[in-house]
């Protein structure tokens, strides 16, 4: 992976900044967009970024603040209002407070916003505050996910990155992850970032360029390591022309989904295929391996825990049967996991969001064209990660109970309301 930092572009971003804080924020926007516009780093609202600086806090005088990505903003197009400022000293002091549940954490973050009308800060705001470095970047880089979803991710991380990255075992994002990651950094104060099992990568630095280019360095190291172990990632999707067979299957699938899941209010499809996707669909154990879970936890709100798998020559009745079986599995999945939840859960619609069609390609499904496109994008990335992970070793994402907790986490469901 190549760094896309450009000195001229960076200077243009900070040109006319009225203060050091505004300069910091403009550079934060610049490198956030560099990350967000690279699909090998994040997709569709994934990842988050922050910068620590000093601002005048009204009549309270100058105060250290943390600008962090706000809910509803994507890194690829983020602007300054998408990085609300919070009282940094109050955030850091949260480490000494009693543990918070989700509503308490959200309330605490909102209480410490500089502008009360700002969007809700990222669920990982406290982790950004606890980590060192003026700038902090978090991504779900494709090559990192191939290795982070291995059973021996800790040993792999040590081999690939040495002590430059510290490993954080999987912990539910939010307050718990913030506390655990801060402890691990404390034990590894010379590290340049955190390697999150089953989740992604954090880097930090004293400048926007340092934090961003550390991200690029570690992603490149993962790419090179995979290449030397015969597990290079398939190239990104190569578009192909229309396919009459895909159009015919889409008609059957649309009819079946509309019949079985009227609560969706209609369905949109987004078809993707190329030689690499079709090769993935020929995996001998495709149905089992694709059902293990999503490549990073927050994808589950867009693509559900597992896809449904078809043969390209299946007719209406066979497609209906497969969708019925998929919905039955989802209802059972909800029942066996909702019973242990600390609060009542209401089941979401059981319609799948990804259809894998052997010999043909994959479909993203959604209530809108945008939802279908997002599901298809994530499914393509998932196919690339799973194929490379299996070529290297064994694809092992988070366990079903953890995946359910993410899918039905109120703070994740709020993302869907923001599109």
C-alpha cells in the first residue's frame, strides 16, 4: 500500500487557518479523508479518527480538547463539524471512575461536548482519549483482517510486527475496549499502535502524517507477509458487463424475498461478479466457512451474521426453500442469544442481506438501493478476506454470542438510523 500523503495538499488544507487548533483540525480532516477514500482501509462508515489540541472553551478559557469522529459521518467525506470537540481532561479522568454501561457512557460523552448540538461522538471516543499521540487513526484494513481473524493472531502479530504493535484480545467495542486497550498500551508504552484481534488496527503519532503513515506501513507489512505465505489478497473487484443469467436469477430472488419477507417493504438487489468472486464461490466448504461470521464485528449490522448460498440453476421453489431455511436459522439464532441479554431484545427482520450464487456471483440485498450497495461492497471485501484467510490458515472471526451482541447493540443499531 502506498501513502497518499501530499505536502502540497496538506498545505492547501491548512492555508488560512486562524489558530493552531484550526490547523490541527484541518489536518485531521485531510488524513481522515485519505483513510476513508481507500476501500482497503475502511468501508461505509467504518473506522474513526481523532486529534488532541487546545481550544478556547467560552468563558472557561483555554482547555485541552479531543476532536473525534461523530456518529453519522463517513471518513471519506468528513468535514470539520463531523469531528466534535470534547473536554479531554474529563475524558482521561473517566479511567478513574466506576465502570459505565452504554447509556451512562453516551450521557457522559454528551455532557463533555464543547457544542451540545454536536453529533454523538464515536463509541470508541474514550479509547482515543486514553491513547497517546496527538493524532489517532483506526481502520478495518483488509490485509489486517485476514491475519486478525486467525486462531493464532497473537503469535502472527508478534512475527509480523514485533513489538511495534501491541495485541488487544477481542473485547466488545465501547467502554470495555477502551479500558482494556489502555491497560495494554500501559504495558507496552513504546508501541506505535494496537492490533485488535478480530477487529482492526489503531495507530497514533505526534503529527497527522506520522499516524497516517504508520497505518500505511503496518498494512503494507501485512500485505507483504501474506504474499510470502501464498495468501495474497485477490485484487479489488473488476467490473464486468451485464449477465443475462444474473438478471434471470435476480428476478427469481426478488420474487422470493418479497413473498417471504413482506416486512422489508420490497427489496433491492446489487449484483457483483468477476473471476475472483467466482473462484471464492467454488470453495469446497463455502457454506460452512461463510457462515462463521463477519470479517469485522460492525459489519454484522449491514450484512447479518451469515449469507445464504444458492446454485445458479435453482428455480423459484428451491430459492424459496433456501430462504425459508435461512430465516429459520436466524430466528433460532435470535432465540438462543436473546435469552442471555441483560435487557429485552426485539428481533430484526430475518431476511438475509447477502446471497452467494455458485457459478454466478453475489448479491447485496436491502430495503433501498443504498443498503443493497453497502451490503454488496462488504460482501466483496468479506469474500477476499475469507479466501486469503483460508489460504493462509483458518478463518476464525468472533464467536456467535459476540456477533449477536454487536448486531443487537443499541449503539450499533443507531448507525442504521443515520444511514
